[in-house]
C-alpha cells in the first residue's frame, strides 16, 4: 500500500476523505512551501522514497546509492484542492527534461518523479505528462517518470518545514531555480524564433 504522511489537526471522519500526493523534484527543501501554502493542504512532509534501503538517512540518500529520491508527501483535501492542480504546480516547479537531477541539484536522488497512490492519480499524471509533451513547451524530451508509490520514509526533523526554519536560505535557492527556469524559457523561445526566420 502507498505510504501516507501523517495528517494533523483533522477529525477522524475528515481524515477518511483525505488523499496523499507524492512528488520528487530536486531538493525537497524547495518543494514544501509552494504546496504548503495552498488551500486544501493539510500537511507536507519531506522524505525519501522509490529505493530499497529501509529507513534511510539523509546522508545515505545524498550519496546516491540507496535508490531513493528526495520527495514530498502532500496530504490534501480533494474537496478543496484537486490532484490535477497539484500536478500542475509540480510541473511549474521542476524541469521535466532533466534526467540527471534538478537545476543545481545533481544526482539520481534529485530526479523528478510523480508517484501515484491510486489508479485515478495514475491516469491524471499520465494525461498531464502527455499534454505537456504535446504542448511543445520544451525543446527536449520530457523525462519525468510516473511510478507507483512505494514506502515513503519521512526525513529527519531538521528537514521538516525547512522554509519556516531557514527562510532566507530557501528563498535564495528558489531564486536560483527560477533564474535557471527563466534562462531555459529564453533559450527555447530563441530556438523557435530562429526556426521561424529560416
């Protein structure tokens, strides 16, 4: 069964209607705030998933030989926030053409993956990925994986709510990611313009 991050401050009856979305897209420090600040989000937990090492530590995952990626498990209320919206946010935060990491984060532990927890999520993720491919928004192949969720291991407490503990550090990382995204958009636009002129 797919892992579920612990939902807090909800009634037992309400908890039955909650769902979990799991995304990997580079350093998990940068993925928490964009989801955590949206309506309908109950909790966002940083952690590790997709590998074979049981109860991995940050240092083990950082080496890159556990098979795990850094990821976030998002507990949300589907009556308020749809899975489609969460996937759309994920695409905005990541570079789906990068198979070797994300932006300044390099290595297999930083690759982008959508981990689905049920058949509906699987279908939505695949459809969204295909729509992105069909949009020709990027000039390279879309390599983000869509995989069935496996055990999700919450990261150490130090890594939880990192953007609240170290806001300046996270903002600096976000700026760097956004600058790289903007450079990529400019490069793609430039290539398209050259094609039109030929």
